[in-house]
């Protein structure tokens, strides 16, 4: 559990408070987003279903005592593809616990290339469904094609639109509409999920309740830019409302201007 009690920030859009810092590898046009070989597909099945998921269940039920509210809303869409947008408040938890939401359907997650450099887990990231953000136009084409193919196969794609980790943060930070172009282009719904924190009597670590809401669709008769903006606004408003279920502040976040004399 993060031992920090107070964190000072200056920029809600760009400040990063993960304790893990590294130099991200470059993801160029040679990066294998598709992982079509039989061996790579077998490795994904083995790691995702056999190795990782039991750890995820233990991590969710024992470490965080996670309760999931609204999971039934995903069931009609588990074979048609969707995008899941969540708040970014746990370095390891966000990588693992999102897999519980649409289970047994497996997820793919858009991640920062930093994740590829994490000791041990970094090497597993591609097999576990991590889709690192690309460098350059050619790599972006491969990245976008991989997203479209995974959705066409019926897989949920998970996105953390806040981009930066703020441990145990209980509000929703402003985020751009960039990533909301994906559901517009793929013609599938968006859902949101918000991890909230509640105090417990006998443990310092709060319990986690995850709320799921949706589906959200972009307005049909609008330009692409207006569609992704409207979708972003609808998701942001609902995430903000759901975040109010937190009743404990593990880490206090203070904007630096408020502390300047």
C-alpha cells in the first residue's frame, strides 16, 4: 500500500505519481501487435487463463476486498466488442483487476510503453493483452488495426483516459476526447468503470467497490469530432458521479497554488 499521506500536484492532465520510473522502449513499425503465431496465442492462453487469473481473483477479493456493481450491464456485449474506460488509481491493480469485469471474455488494454520495461511483468505485458502506444505513423496504423481486429473478435478494449496514475485518488481528473475516437470508428458501445474506496474498521487499506455504467453511444447524426466529444462528455459526467461513492481519502492531493503564500 502506498505510504504517502499528501501529494502536491500542479497539472491534473500531466502529473504522474507512480513510484515506478523508467525509460520507455520505442514502439515502432516492427512491433508485433497481432501476435498471430500459434505459439504466441498458446502463451497468451496459458498466462491469462491459468497463471494470471487466479492471482487476479486473490488480489481483488483478499487484498482489496473488491465488490463489482453493474457487471450484468456488460453481458449482452461480451461477444460484440466494446471499450471500457476507467479511472487510473492503482499501479498494479489497474493492470490486473480490470480482467474481472467482463470475465470470461478476455480483455486487451491500451498501455504506456513504460509497462514493457517493468521487471518480470513487462515481458508478459504483450501476452496479457497490453497494446502499447506507438511511435510514428506506421506503428500507429498497426496499433489501430490491432484494436479494430480485437474488437471485431469480440474482445473488450480497456482504456485509462486519465493516462497518469494517481494512487487512491477519489475524484475524476479531466481527460481529452482523443481515445473516444476508437468506439466511434469501430461502431461499438463505450462503458465506464470507477474504482471507489471505502473505509474499513480493522484494516488501513480501504476496500474497493467498482461501479460499471453504460452503454454509451455517440450521437448518430454528428461529425466525427462532435461524436467523440459528446461520448467523452457523457462518460466523464457519469464517472464523476460514480466517484462520489468513495468515503475515505487515503492520500490527500493538494494543488501547489493553494500552498503558496
